[in-house]
C-alpha cells in the first residue's frame, strides 16, 4: 500500500504540474496575442499618419513592440499596408530582432520537452 500511495502522490503532482504549464501557456498566448494586435494597430496607425503628414510613431516604439513579441502583427501590417518595406535601416533592425527571437526560442527549447 505504501507503494500505491507514493505513486498516487507523484501522479497528483504531475497533474498539478501539467495544469500549471497549461495556465502559463494560456498567459503566454494572451500576452503574444495582445502584443501582436497592438503591434499591428500601431503600424497601421503610423501608416495613416504618414499618409496625412501628421506626427508619426517613433521607429523605436514600433521596434520595441516587435522586440517584446509583436513580430507577427507588425510584420503582417508591414506587408498588408506596405509600410516601412522600403526603408532599409528599419528592415535591417526588424530582421535582426526576428533572428534574435528565433535564436532565443531555439536556446530555450533545448532545455524543455515540447
């Protein structure tokens, strides 16, 4: 019976661990979803401001949203609205951030089972 109770404990601990991982993944999902929506909207707004010759959003702000996780949203808006696609310095910074993010994902995934 002692063996069964220990097994039961570890099984319960494993289920709790999986539940925590699911909660963490949900938080990450919403974090990236919100950041990508904001990144998309900021890029579209900056494009509209550029068209009407009004005050623009600084590139550092746009790139900060890319850096902290809004890469897909910002990139999608760049492609759909053809914004910042001919500015070489911006594109170099954007793709450098993308490469760094891919490297970070690879580094982190080496320590975890997916």
